[in-house]
């Protein structure tokens, strides 16, 4: 066997991951991706003395399992010349492009056939620090007819920084290059250097502050699995509820923002205010509108009581009535539809080749949803069926939000039936086991979140790797806007609503 | 048309009538109160993820809200010692003013001697702000956006976020300031005409928060300027921000 098969949140001994020579490692992992139901959930390197260990994790969505394999290469040095150049995974399957760019940036591994070997985020501990973020090598077309438009890093609204460079022919976008990295905080290093569990889970909550439940659940599941602990039923219920509430709240806010970008004032106001009771409910539950402080490994400070369940039922009933009314109006207005339909399209073929996940995959007809393919917590009982759209345009991504909100409302009501009064329970003290590896997949509202952790000989955390769905999906936005008018960029961007800080880490 | 009117009618009145006195729902963690009860100070301080809890030589406990992530874990472990109230008026214009001391249960008041005279004169009726997210995690950014929605409606006080530093009277910084954002932040600040304000929104911006100690940060910008307002929170609550800014620009 040249790979090991694991389930989501299963922890194994790190030594159990088979080590291959680079050629077999490349052929096997790129070979997996000839099937649509297999995709790469994480591919990363970790430095071990003079060696670099590459770990590749390919998820099989039909078998609900993940194939993990590894390869060891010599670690390049800055002052060395004539270091080998490798064949890239990317030349065989484009979806690896971002992972190989990261490996190149962090460790100096060179590829002779990678088509786009550019910096990912100008991480503080990158291999080559000769150039800074201001010197990013943008793609440039020499032409008298074309012009370039640079937007960012600071944007016009209250949003995170990132740079967009457009090559335009008049009003039409020929090419968009997205350059991130401004948000880099060194979060993966901090997860190792900060030793307290509370510090680490606080960091996990801050990976992306709009996906607190998503990233905190992924971290918590990793940590519990490494410690050999199965979370209590009430904790699993709370996490599943938080994930679905977060999905409804953010999707609603995004519908509001989409309305803003097409200047539909009524929709912007009503969807905007509909988010408020949902996040205020989160505060009633855990004291924080964005669920910071709620999800903790082995315990929770905030019980979900039958009284809260009753309260949530009332909140959701009022929400759904007003939501349905404004949605019915919104999606039947010709002036709305003309802006959303056939705008910012991503084809099934493109989405598959660049390895889209989550919303960006589901709106281009690819079924990729961890809740169904690698279920964790109470998703094992909910039997989730992903909603698929085929056109891959802004309207598909808008419709998906509407339908996922309706679906999540059904799920939450099912979950509420399980809520029962609980006695006070003891906090489970967790001690991670030695020399383990664990991979955790969680379907956040954007898509699949992947956390991988490795422990050392005393059970101490030695490596932590985070992958936000935005890693896969930023390229989808760049492809979506091609041949669109530049004035449609904001609506395309909002329809994906990708994370800058989740990508920059 | 009738459908639109129906939708409008069904929303009712969503705005918060008095942002100064409204009570927030649920178990909001606002200004903490520290009792005089004796506890094991070492184990209390050990809990905090950001070293926000300290003792003075006499053994009295204090909490620095500029470092606090408002996780509430200290209050769960030592309920007789620390209690988080629902007081959301947490903003201060003095960094030391964010430190809550043992036995003191008083509302925060800005230090009027530190507020420049021209602030009320120029900004009392209209304050336009530029927001720079300098490695913010998008939580404070979401809440700053919420300040302008129909619920909180900050615009009624003439306080708004604008799209260009050239239109702005000040900058609101979120996030711990990454080294990759240090230069863009400086450029943005320089582009704002005088006189101008600096507001730090959120624990990450005020102290670095949970990111303190990361080599990927560059917070040197903050050493060079006087900060006009600190707004604690993780993320800030819209009411904390709005009340803080109103206190800063009100007539004295």
C-alpha cells in the first residue's frame, strides 16, 4: 500500500503514513484526480532538520475516506545553486497549483513545469526574503489598446485588504490577477508557540472571524481526536447548531451585500436587518454575536437549554416569514435578474480543473460538501443532501444561498427536537497522544475547511496546517470575471465572498 | 408597489431608539467587575489566553480590556472574583483607562483633557471615517459594517465610513497590523487631511490580542501617533463603538 486510508477526524500514528519516492508520489496522487469524486483537500510540507516532508491528502467523497501519503525531499538552502528542479503536480492537474506555490514560497522547492510559480502570501518565514509584498510580479500584457486597473490593498468598503489587478480592453476584463498576503499574521506558527489550549482555540476562532464556528469546530475535532476523546452528544449538537446558524447568518448578510452591489435598496435593508436577530440569538446563547467563546475542546461554557431552543424557534419563525416575503419579491424583479443572470460564470470544467470546493463547486454542478461526503458531529444523522446549481453564475450563487438557508432551517428544527435539559457536566481534560497525525474536515458556510495536526514524542503539538476553502476558490473568482464588464466585478466578488485572512493565515 | 409597501410595513421599527441606554440581549460580556474576594491569583492569571489579568504588589487583581478577548473563562473559573456585566460602554481615550481594577465598579469616562478642542468644533456634527483592516480577522469589520445598518443606524449622528482617505476625518484601524499592511496603513493615514483622528477598534488592534508575539506583525505605526480612542472587544460590539465615538465628539 502506498497510501493510508483514514476517515475524517481519525487520528493515526504519524509513522503510519507511507513514504514514497517523488515520482511514485506524483503519479499516484495526480492519478487519483482523474475521477470527479476525488480531490485534494490538503498538500503541504513540513521541515524536519535537513529534510522536507511533503504530505498529500486526497479525499474520496464516495467512500467517505481520505488517502494520505508522503514523500521526503532534501531541504533547499538559499546559498546553494544547482538544486534539483522537480516535475510539478500542477502540470498534471491544475488543482494543485496553490499548494505547490505555497511549498515553493515557504521552502524553496523548484518546479520546472509549474505554470504560475508566484508568491502566495509573502509569509514572514518564507524561503526567499529578498523581495517584499510591494514587489509582487504581476502578469502584464504589452499593448497600446489595453489598460490596467489596480484595486487595493485597501478597498473602498469596510472589508479586508487584498490587491486586484485587472487587464482590461475598454470596459471588458481580459484578465484578473488576485494578490493576497496583506493579512498574514503567522497564525500557524502561533498555534505551536502558544502552549495553552485556550490560546490555541482562541487563535482558531480568529483564523477567519466570519467563520468562527467552522474553524473552531475543525480545531476542536482535531484536538479531541488526537487526545482519543469522543465529544459528548450535547457538545456535538451545539457545534452542529452553531455551524448551521453561522451558515444562515452569513448567507443572509451576503444576500444583503449582493443587493447593495446592484443598488436594490429594499433588499439590502431587509436582508441586512434579518441577519441581526440571528447573531443576537448567538449572543443570547454564548455572549458573542459571532460565536467566539462557544466551541471548546472537551467542554462548553454555554449549555444549549430547552429555554434557548424555544427562543430560537420563535426567532426562526419570525425570520423565515420576512425572509420568504423579501426573497419572493427580490428574485422576481427583472431589474435584479438582469444583473445576476449570466454574470461571472464558472464552467463545470473550469471549476473541476482548479479544484473548487463548497459554494463555488456546488454552483458549477460539482457535488462537494463535507456534510454529506465526510460527515462529522450530528451530520451523520442529518443525512445531508447538497444543493447543486449548474450555471455557475452570480444568480446560481445567490439561489444556492437562498436554498441552503431554507435547508439549514429544516436541519436546525430537527436538531432542536433533540435538545434536552442536561445536568452540569465535568470538563474533560485533554492530553494529546504522542506521535500522532490527524486530519479534520468541516463544511463551513464557504466550503470545506481542513486542519491537519502532528504531535511529537511527548504529545506536544509540533505542526499545524490550516486550509480555508478560499485557497481553492480565489482562482474561480479570477476566471469568473473574464469577459465581464469591470463594473460587474463587485457583484462577482461578493457572490463568492472569499476570505482574505483565512487564505493569508 | 403594493408588495414593496407590504414588505416595508412588515419590518416594523427596527432601529434602536436610544443607543445610549438600550439593554443588550442575553449574556453579553461587557465591563468586568472584580470583587475583593481572596483567590489564588496565580491560577487565575494562568487561565487568561492573552495575559490580560495582572496583580499589583498588594495582591489586587486587574484586567486590561485592551488585551482581554472577552472569552469569559476567568469568570467561569472564579465566579466569586470576576463578573462580566452587560455594560457595553468600554471605549476610552487613555490606554491605562482600559484597565479595570479590583473593587471598582464605575462606568468608563473619557479623559476630557486629552481631547483636542477642534474635535467637537470640526467633527461634532459630522465625522467621516476611513477604515483600514490591518490583518483584522473580519469580525470587527463585520461589526463596523453593522454600525451603519438599519438597526444601529450610526448615520443618524453624522458618523459614516467613506471610500477614500481624502474624504475622511480619521482612520479606524482593526487587526494586529501585519508587516505586510504596515506600509499601506501609513500611506492611507498620510493621505487624510488634518486635523485627523486615530481610532483602534478591537483587542487585536489595541494590543495585538492573541497575535501578540507574532514575528509577522509590525506595530511601529502606533508608536508614532497619539491614539484618540480605544474601543475594546473581540469583536467590538456596534454599541461600544457608537457610544465611544459619540463621547469623543460631543460638546464639552
